[in-house]
């Protein structure tokens, strides 16, 4: 006669211990997973900006050095006025970047906004009307590696309207950048390279209104140096 050996099952205590160990491992791994996910999204965003910058430069080269209009409220600019994919398709850069997804940061928390980026007013924006310098031709940019073009902008009115406007001196923010990438944002330059900046002043990530004053803000001072004036 064959005798069966009884199978030993997990006790409730042992199951609870295993569950507890798994929970601890998950808790330990989550920060690393979140960091890896954010790193991936930042790389994606920087790739978007790189593509847009190359398109921006290609447009200028194809139009005798004239840059696409930075404003999107004064007629056909780099992107058309409005907040739809169709407005992106109508924009001047779309023939070089025919994918609306490139115009939006993967970390953009807004569900409706189709564009996350704006162009520096100095680069063929409505500067004179806004009492700031503006140039139409790319040859007028003196230092391409230190003149920002595209920047991730937060606009409290909804999707980004106009261009990215700042004064080169003073303590007042007019437009301001986002803080979607670990308290920072990505910026592209006229030579098409892209950089990530993490804001060091907590006031920068707390801005919610136009004309916010933050005296001696190092983030503001740094961006002012990149305007190209």
C-alpha cells in the first residue's frame, strides 16, 4: 500500500511575512522606477526640443536667414493660433516636424493643451511692441550656443499664447518656465543643442501669476543671460 506524504502549505503567518517582504521591496524599488521614468520622459522632451530646433534652423536656412514668427497670435507663426493638432499642422515648422506629438512635453500635466513649448521673443517675436529687442534674421544672433530658442513655458491662460517674454534685467518674471522635470525644465538653443535646468530657488516653482517679483532669484538671472540681447 502506498502511503501519501501530506503536503505542507504556507501558514497564514508565513504568507503575511512574504507579503510584507514584497511590500518592502516594492517600496525600495519605487523611487528608482520613478526616477528612471522621469529620466526617460526628460530625454523624450529634450528630443522634442532638438527636433523643433533643427526644424527652426532649417526653416531659416530655406528662407534666406529669416526665422519663423515666434508669436502664435499674430497670424501664421511657427505654430498657428489655437489649441488643436490642426493649428500645429498649419504652423510654419510642421513641414519639417510632421508629428503633433513632438510639440508636447510627455510630462505636461494638462490634458487639453497641445503645445508645451514657446519661442524666445528675441527670435522674431513682437519685441518692439513689447519694449524688448527682437531680430528677424538668424545672422543677427551673436552667440547661438547661449541664445535660447524653445523653452517649456507655463501659461496660466491655458495653452501657450504668444512667445516667451522676459526682460534682460530686473526682478520681474513676465513669462516663466515650467517645473515638470524634477523642479526643472528643458531649453533649446540657436545652435540646436538642448539643456536641462533644475531650478534652485523655490520661488521659481511657485510662480502662478504674470509680473511676479522675486528679488535676487538666481534662476531668473540665469535665464536673462540666455535671451540673446
